[in-house]
């Protein structure tokens, strides 16, 4: 039996009942492989930890870049509201001081204290410094709800600052006494312009829909807005791209006073 068993296992020359001989070279090769595997595992673990650390740092960096900008916008908007409240309070105090002052020269010019007060009220009304109410129209402009086609310009589907100016100028020309956009009263020193994709009115950020309220003869104002000769570019955008334009009569409109800063840089009162 031993010879047959030896022939079936020619590479292991041992007698039955004795363990196989293990060469030292075989043991060294096995230990080297194990060591190499351990080193590679540790190296891979280190790379994985470093990669996760970089991802976490990148996410944290993104939050650092994003959060301050959002916080800054909110802070500036809060400061703007606070400043407007301060301006409104100062304007009220000036109005009270004007009402209490003697202003004898002005009284002599207009005839009586009552006439002077009425003239002051009229000038404040024209300047937009007091709230006003009356009948008129509301013109609402809003971005399109359609999805732009690949070949279209996305700017064709949104309302632009120049379109707000076109509508307000048309209403002024139609005899409007007072106009406000989303609650911002317009005056002779008001501004309507765009910064990036944001429209600013009196330095206040606006967002659609844009509601333009105008006090005046409602029939006349509605007619000039609906006249096909006027606002052709805006009406083309409404027809082709879905930009929204609506006008309606309103019996009781209430517009706030202008609460921005009255900064006049180049004009002065004659005689000063």
C-alpha cells in the first residue's frame, strides 16, 4: 500500500503517520504576503479617511460660503426696513414742525394760515410724502408659467425692469395722480432698475408678480393700457411666451407714502 500511496503523491515523500515537512522558504513567502496585505489595508484605510475628511471640509466650506451671503441679505433687508421707519418718523416730525411754525412770510404770500396749510398738503401729495386713496387701476405683470423651449431665450419669459418703467410712464401720461409698485410709492426721484435678475424699486428688492397701482381716472387709465398701440413689446411677449399682463379697475385704492431717502444731488432751491 505504501508504494501506491507514494506514487499518487510524488511531491510529498513521507511515510504514513508522519506530518509533511514544511520548508522555511515557504513560511517566509507566506509571512511576506500577509505583511504586504496588512500594509495595503492600512494604506487604503488612510486614503479613505483622508477622502472623507476632504469631503466634509468641502461641505463645510460651501456652507461657510453660502450662509454668510444669505445672512447678509437678510441683515441688509432688516436694516433697510429700520431706516425706512426712521425716515418716516423724521418726516412726521418735520411735518409737525411745519404745522406749528409761524411762517409769516409764507402766510403773507398765500393770504392766510389755512391757505398755507392747504398748499403744503397739496405739495406733499404731489411729492408722494403722504398716503393717498382713491379710484384707479391695478396692472399686474408676472413671469410666464411656460417652460422655455431649447431654442428660445429664457429672458423672453420673464418681466424686466424696462417693462415696469414702460407701464408706469404710460400711466403717468394718462393722468395718474399717484403710482406704487408692490407698495413702493413712486416719486420724481424714484428708480426702477435691474441688478442681475433682481428688480429694485426705490432700492427695495422686488419679486413677481409686480402689482402697479395707479390712482386716477380708471376708465382712461384702463383704456390706454389696453390700447394695442401702447406696450407693443410687452404684449408681444405675453402673446408669444406667456408673460402675464392684466389690468382692472379698482374703486378704492390706498397707496402708502414714499418712505425712501430724499436725496437731491444736483438741484437746489432758487436763492440758496
